[in-house]
């Protein structure tokens, strides 16, 4: 598979995105994805192999539902998807892009900053602390990137 074989485009297939997120190990709530303003998918042929969304929740926009199929990781797909969401965020007048990061190192590589201990982000990003995976199998961080 060549990187040229991957096509990134807007998508409305939230069911396929949720399935990809679950298979990538993200802890997902029951029911459909919520608050999605715009979604991008990375496709290998007709197969969704990556996704990212701009979500609206609690009065703010956030990067959410970022996942890449294990078979195509480390090829820049995740970074390309996040770049599309950054463009969307800028177009909506956002000055910062916030996210909960299950893999903070990935986000740091693409220009995000991990909040230091005691620093606070938007309140809806604090929900990780009530998740059963918190600090057992998942070590999330709140990240932000100035746009």
C-alpha cells in the first residue's frame, strides 16, 4: 500500500467511524457519535482506515474521534486528518483546538501541547477521570494547539 492510495475526504458515515474507533481501542459511549460538526475519513478504496471529527459540546468545539486502523498506522494518516480538522476549526474562527489525547506523544509530534499538572482545559474534557480505564489501561492528557 502506497500513501498515494489513501484518499482523505469529508464523510458522514458515522457508524463506520464508530466501528473504527472501537477497533482502535477508543472507549466509546453507547449509541451514535454525538455533536459531530464535520468529519473526515481516510479511505483505502472504499474501506475507512482513518477518521477525525470536529465536535461541538458544552458550548465549544473540540477535536474528537481520531483513529487510524492498525494496518496503516505510522504513515501520516492521523496527522493529515487532524490537519483537515484544524482547517475547519480556523474557518469557524477558533483560536485554539482542544482534545483528550489517549496517545499524547502523537499530538505533541503534530504541534499540540500537553497541559501541565494543575492546568485546566474546557470542563467537558475532564470526563476521563470518571472512566473505568483512567490510569489503568488509559493515561490520557488534555492537549491544545494554537491555531
